[in-house]
């Protein structure tokens, strides 16, 4: 349905074996050379890991944590470079310009990395890069203030259904997954609220605590969890398909909206399309090893590390689902 790993390395290897078995050619049985030899010994030099956002955010944290572990595991320096701009597109372009030999990587933030090229000409398409492995995933939560009239998701959605557009819900931008899910809530389920865009969690927190919006649909990052624990935030529903043990709230699917499961931010490693298979496998295995380390899980936030490892194939499938769900809306 979308990109797959290149089969050329496997075909070349098969051809070499066939020639060797048949005694074909004076070079038969000689060691591989050029790009194949370089890939076989990967990595033999430092790796550039690009963060397409500013320092200090969740993408940057994930990149520096996993980059440090990859460096330790593979014995080569991993240089983390922040190249923010254009909602992550500047960094993606920089990664793609670095070539597909496995030495130019990026820590992408999905859905943004996948939805950006659906909206504008951002210098890349979703066929130009290959997701390698997820590092963390952060669900979104529908949250009200402590003094809200809504105690449950059922209360909130029943009121919204009876009073179309009356409830104001803060979201972190007009084309974010949270905003997209609220549009789908109206279009697919007939429950209409008014999305109010903000620039990030800090603004949204101020708005809900100040009573300027009725609810917020927000990434449940550490600051949000702290507000929930303090009692300032009351979670009504969460976005993943399955419940999480650190937020006491039903999923949107359990609340009657089975299709609204895509508002989960996934931060993971990616490379330009065409990266050799063995490089992908090496990086997959290394990330998997890193995510089993207690110190890495602690730095990333234990609750945000996927329960089951999300490899290249599963990560690609996740992006396909997002493109299928949000593409028609973004391209209207």
C-alpha cells in the first residue's frame, strides 16, 4: 500500500551466490565492494540524527535518548542536530539530502511527518522516507477542568450532541491529529464541537484553567499527567485503541466512537527510502535493545515506551492508517 524495503540487496546477494555455485566469472566469490560492502559493515562512521524541531521538546528528548544508546550499542558517534522549521519539513528535507546509506537519519513525529505533505508542497512525500522503529508513543486526552459540569465522557458527548457547536475544545493547531479527530467526530458521528486552535500545551493549559474553553484535546505529556495527578485536569477520554494504565479514562472507542483512534503522537526513527535492508535490520534491532534498558525507558518516560516493539513494517502500517483517515480531510 505504501513504500517497502528495497529488495535489490537481497537480489544482488542471491545473484552472487548463484554465480559462485556455478563458478561464473573470474570475480566470482570475491568480497562485495562499493555500496554493498559499506552497507555490510554498517556503521563504519558517525551517524547524523536530525531532529526536525527545536531543542527541549518531546521529539528532541526521544532523539537524544535513543541516539545516545545507539551510539553505545553500535560503537559509532551519533550526532544529534536540530533543524527546526516549517512544522518539521526543514528537518525532513535535510535528512533526505543526506543520502540513503544509513548515515542520515531523523527522529520523526507522526502524524505531523505524514500529514505535512498531504497539505502543502513541503519538499518530500510519504514515499521518500522509511520508518524504521517507534521509540515512544503519547496518546491524546480529552480533558476538562476540576470545576467542569462534565464528570464523564458520556455527559460531555451527550451535551455536545444536543447542542451542536456550543462546546469549545482547545487543540494544538488547526491541522493536528486532535483537530482532525474532532472533525471526524462531527462528520462520522454527528457530534459537533468547536475546535479552538492554540500553539501548544502551555497555551492550552492556561485556557482550560482560566475557563476560556470547555475542554482541551491535548497530548498527554508529562506536564499534563502532573496536572491530572494534582487534580487540576480531569480526563474524560483518551485516544488510543486500547486503554492505558496511567490515565483513568475510557478510550474514545469505548465511548462510542470506534474510528477515533489515531490521535496518538508516535516518535520514531526514520531514514530516506532505499536504505539497505541490513541497515534497517541493524537499526531495528538496536532500537529494540535500547527500549529494553531500564535507564532508557526511565529517560523516555516508562509509560510512553510501547508495550510491544513497533518495527519498520508496523510503523509503516501506522502511517498508512493516518494517511487514509486524514488525507481526504486535509485535501478538501
